[in-house]
C-alpha cells in the first residue's frame, strides 16, 4: 500500500524513465518486470503511437478525488491542532490579550490553523511534483522516443526501479 498517509492514491511514488528509442523502453520494461518482480500493471510503456497516454500516466482517477478530500481533511485538522498549541503556548507565556479573552483568542488561533491546513491540503491536491514527471514523458514521445512509467507502491520500490532503469541508460524523473 501507499507510504504517504495524506493522499488517497495507491501509488504515490511514480517515475518516468525516458529512452531515446522506443524499442529500448520496451526492452527495459520487460526486464523490469522479469528481473525485479514488478507487476505488469505497475509498468507501462508510452511511445508516440500509444493511446490513452493520460490514463497510463495517472491511472487513479478515484484516488485523485480521495487525495483531494483526505489532504484537505487531515491537514485542516492538523492545522487546527497546531493553532491550538500556539494558543496554549501564548497562554503559558502570559500574553495579555490572550489571557483577557481566552475564548476569542483560542477560537481565532484554531481557525487560523485550520485555514492554513486547508491551504496546505490544496497544495498537496494540486500535486506539483507530477508536472515534471508528465512533461518528461510528453517531451520524449514528441521527440520520437519512448518512456517507461512505473507506478511504484513505495518509495523503496521507486528507488529500486529508478536505479535499474538509469543503469540501462534512461533519464529518470520521479515524483516525490
């Protein structure tokens, strides 16, 4: 399963290995499955004649919606807790405004923390780390090359695949 508790996707650790020749990409994908034991569903080859490129790059449509909901919910709650801790620290430090209106101050700090958590949840849901990964594949197929896309189930599996494919001459781009 996923090693990222904030998202709702099965594979948070994706990578694209770009090869200048599509045949090299196909051979590397076969070797990756045979030698490292990856499941065929985890390894996709994308070339200029591949159909449904977007689905092969991001196959978890439902997982994306779970990521949006879970990231916002979990980070909102975490932000509210952090806001509460800031309030408690200010009470302990004896800040006059906080001591004179503890309910108002506590409520505002918890609210500010929750809003900050929602903003962070939005950033996670945007998945900015996927842009480099997607653009690397699109550039490769536009130039007539090929790419092996790996949907690893853990960061360790992603690193193993990256080392294997880089050893075969691929230019590897990973998500975080």
